[in-house]
C-alpha cells in the first residue's frame, strides 16, 4: 500500500521539478516573440508572434561579433583547461608521490572560494604585469581588454574542478590495461594515448561540456577583462540593457539565440556525456 502512494508522489515531484526548470526557458522564448509593450505589461502570451524581433536583434546589436568572440574564447578555454586537467588528473590517479593526497584535496578546496574575491586582485595583477612587461622587457602585452587575459582566467578557474572530475575516471580504468600495453612494447605515453584516453572519452566529453558551458555563461570577469572588440555574448546582452530604451523583447530574443549553440553542442555529445556521468559508478 505504501509503494502505491510513493510512486505517484515521486512522479509528481519530478514533474514539478521539471516544470520549475523549464518555465524560465519557456518564458524566455515566449517573451522573445512579444512586443515591447506586451513584455512591459506582463502578458503571458503574445497576441501575434513577433518573428521580426530576431531580425531586428541582428540590426540593433553586433550579435554575430559577440557570438564569434564567445565561440573563440570558450573553445580555446575548453582546449587548454581540458588538456591541463587531463594530464594532472592522470598523474594523481596513477602515480604515488609525496603530497599527492594533499594536492588533490587542495585542488577541490579552491572551489570553495567565491570567484568575485579574485576579481580586483586579478585585475590589478594583470595591469601590473602589463606595465612591467612594457617597462622592463619592452613588450606590449595586453591581458586586460584582450582574449588572452580572459582565456587565462577561465582556464585557471576551470582546471581544478576538471582535475577532480577526471581523476575518478582515470582511477576507474584498470591499470592492468596499461601494463599489458607496456609488455607489448608501447612506451608509457603511447599506452596513455592509445589505451587510456579512448577509454576515458566519456569522462573527457563530460568535462568538456562542463568547461564550455561554464565559460559560455560567465559574465563578471568577461565584463571587466574584455573591451568592445573582445566582448563575449553575455557582455553584449548585458550592455544592451539600458540602451535602446530597454528593449527586453530583443534581449529575450538574444538570450534565445545564445542558448541554441550550447543546446546543439549538448545534443552532439549527449551519448558521451551520459556515459561520462555514469562511468565509474560500478568498477569491474
């Protein structure tokens, strides 16, 4: 009798949770098809879908410029952070050296510090480095207002948690597979590249999705470390608020378009992502 009540209640709870998660997305798409007056008056549905909002968005805002910048920054951040995290996580999972456990715990502990605390020190450090490089080395190094500073910042922020994620995946792969490859004449790097990496592909895909999505959505550091030429999509949409008479219908249209690339990316790696989230749950 108790199970008869628990199952419907569980389904109801899941349905309510799903509804709670999907309603903001529905409202975003719905508001993107309204007029400015309908958005301002709190209408739930548009009287007539305003598909022209999407065309007007591209005319009123250099949207493609921001989209290109976001793809460039997020792609390089994913590449660099994933590369560093892969080698570091493999070393922590396979090798035993003094301080390994302390280092592993310290990596995760860095995520307990709010990122906003780094904002001013990081900005001042970049400015000081630029001045030092100009005065001492005679080089014009731009870390503020360029892609370089933002990519370095994102890479540093996303590497620690990526190491923690990938460490579990590498630890779940039997070490005997590497030993067999070494016996067959492979070098340690060949065993890592040809045996371990293909088996860890689901974990790599899951970590890449995490890095890309986190970089795609980040606003605070992008607002401070970029210029108009290097501004990413969140910065462009944020700057659009307050200009052009607060056209929230166009802001919602821009947010809808901004979601589409990450949705496409998610569906492309959906299978690897699901395998990555469940890998290591049962160790054979």
